[in-house]
C-alpha cells in the first residue's frame, strides 16, 4: 500500500541524483552513525553535503521524496525538511547550524573550514548571514518574478540580485581565490550551491546579467573577483561530486520561474518573507 | 542638531549606571552601546558574564554620527571594536566572537558539539520567531484588536516552543549560557507588553520561572536600567511610529536583518 500523497507534487521530478552526484550517493549507502536526509536537487542540502565531502566524514545518504516523506525523517524532524542530519539517532537541522556542528564534531577531519582568528571567524559569519538574508531571497524574487512580459519589473529584480552579489563579493579577500583567502571556509560553501545554479537565469529569465569580462565598467573589478571565486568553487572536487545532471533540474526550476512552485521557500518568497 | 528618532533619556539609569561608570577606561575591547537596546544588552551581558574588560561608549544610533557609521556601516548598536579598530557587528555574532576569543572565561556554549548545535538552533528560533513577534505585538495599536490578538498568539507560541526545552533554572539547567543571553533582554522588557498589550507570563508554561531566573542573574540585573525609562523609550513603538530598523522589519514581516 503506498503512502497517501502529502501535497501536490511540484513537478514530475527526477527522483534521484544523477551524473557525478549519483556516484557519490551510491558510495554512501552503507549504514553509518551519521545519516544525511537529502534532496539531490536542494541547495540547502548541498551546503551540508559539501562539508561532508570536503572533510571526508563518513555518512549514509538517504534520498527523501518531498511528497512521500519517510516516517524515519518525520520522527526526527516533524516538518520533514531537508537537510536533516541524524547523529547517534538525534536530529540536527538548519543548514548553517549543521555546518558549524560538523566543524565542532570533526576537528581532526581536514580541512578546517573556520579560520583560527576569532575576528575573521566573526566576519565570515556576518557574510554568511548576508547570503541567507539578502542573496537567497533576492535570487528567488528574481526567479519567481511574474509576469515575464514585465521586462522592466524583471530587470529591477535582476539588478537587486546582482547588487547583493557585488556587495558580498566586495568583502572578499583581494587575492582569494576563496572568500577569506587561499583556503576555503564555510562561507564559500554557504554560497556555492546558489552560485552553481545561476545558469537558470540565462535559460529562463532572459539572462543573468553579469557583464562579460572587459564590459563591467565601474563594476569591472568586483565582477572579475566574482569570476575568480566561482572558478575556484566549481573546481572543488566536493562541488563536482554533489552536482547532478542539469536537465533534471529543469522541471523543478521551471516551476519556480512560473511561480507555481509549492516549496516552503517558494511560498515564503511570494508572501514577502525570507528563508523559512 | 536635529534629531530624528524617539526622544529618550540619554544615558543608562538604575543598576546599569554603576556598570557604565566602571567601564570608562580604555581597554582592548570597546562596546558601542545603546543602553535601551535589547540587542546591545545581549553583548553587554556576555561581556559581564565572562568578566572581559571593555570600555562602554553610549551611542545614539538615531543621530547617524559619521564617526560611528565608519565602524558600523548600518549605524546599528551594538558594535564591538578591537584594539586595531576592526569592528564586530550583530549581537549574536559578537557573543560567538567573545566565546571564540575567550574560551576559558566562563564558557557560554556547551562543550559537546551536539549540545552546541542545540544551543545555536534555539538561539536562531529566539531571533527569528520570538523577537520579531515581540516587536509586532509592541507595535500593534489598541485600535487594531485583530492585529494585537494575532501578534499575542504568535509571541505566546514562539515562547512556548522554546520554554518547553528549558531544563531550569536556565536553558541547559544550572549553567547560564548563550541561549539565556539571547532571550534575557526580552525577559527584562516583557513588563511593557504585560502592561500595554495583554501579555501574561502565566499564559506560557515555563516562561515565568525562566524569565525570573534571567532577570535576577547578576549580569542581567546590572545591565538593566529603570523600568520607566524603557517605557519612555518605547513610546514610539507604543504609538506605532517605529523609527528603527527593527520596527520597520517587524512591520513588513521580515526577520530582523
């Protein structure tokens, strides 16, 4: 007997990871004390997944169908949201909290993703908050903007989003390539999942709008720095290992672009609120 | 000089007076503070708990003094500055900074990583659910009965969830910590919504005993000013004029940024 559908499905979405991510999933099916309840497509999950991969922490990967949430997840987290981490049968959620937990719990698993200097640690937490409270909501306002015929309104959302990207990038260490310098930190993996999804705007929203190299005008320096950062992120093994086939993302993102998506984040964006 | 923003008593009063006076000498750390500000009080409590030397400087954030804006671009209190002038902003990030920089002075986070994660989860809940609900209630006018009732229900619910987890007398039991720090300034201020907005401590199981323990904690008591001065400051909210970013954020339904 199949479980009743818990909500209207967002799309005929592809049920599991693909491409490189599938290899990673397959390699993490064995029982482990740490279990990651995941949606292969979810950028919040990817934040946590990146840290697990970076630090080579053993974990069991459990795919969660958002329309058929397993009881095992609901017992841990009544809202059934991903990512949920199960550690010794106890639940952990909220991606930023989980990422700090992994640093606290596995200090011997390198790399350490928090700088030693307390002030730099604090500074990176501020710019992590910025990702969650400014960049992600504006990403979604841009993505979900309707009607698409209102090109002026769409461009306002585009410029708002690009402005936040620039403001964040301006705080990066000058050399980099990562936010804080030569070494990646949590903040890079807080933002990374959205940076690797920006192709959506070129496909579905009339263009992302980041000027080509040499065309940035007054913003040339900051866009160059951004490009340098993105190149470094995309080159990380952890990012490659947690990325699925682009075509399988399309039906999901089409729903966001049409503003018919029913995820908590989609609804929050429509009602003018931030990340739930 | 023209002042925008509420008229309020310019300095700390009551028990906080002496604490301010005891922190007028230059030290490694400087706390740029608004005596009235609950977010300032979080950072102030943490400094006091950990007995970290600091200089206290009173700031009227509504004046937008350029010197202050240079170290705190949004012009928000609290700001902590280091000897080289580097700032730390955001009350909770300041608290985590003090933990990182002074780990052995009266630690305010549990040693166990899972418990630390629990602390951070509940601090997030306090910041994202309890505090905005408090401000929405404060701003709902007597003429807006529906708004008040909704805001009161939201505050009660947000408080109820976290109070369920309190071991007593403090969040983790005997040890006072950052979860307590995160909410204590609102235990100090809930008398305002009791008097003006129909809030009752008894309506939330566990809040009365936790709030009393918080109010009587030394670090909280000595960073608290006279009650009447808080009412005077909050006259702006009580009239829903909200000059502050907190007020604007609460009115538009967003988390405080």
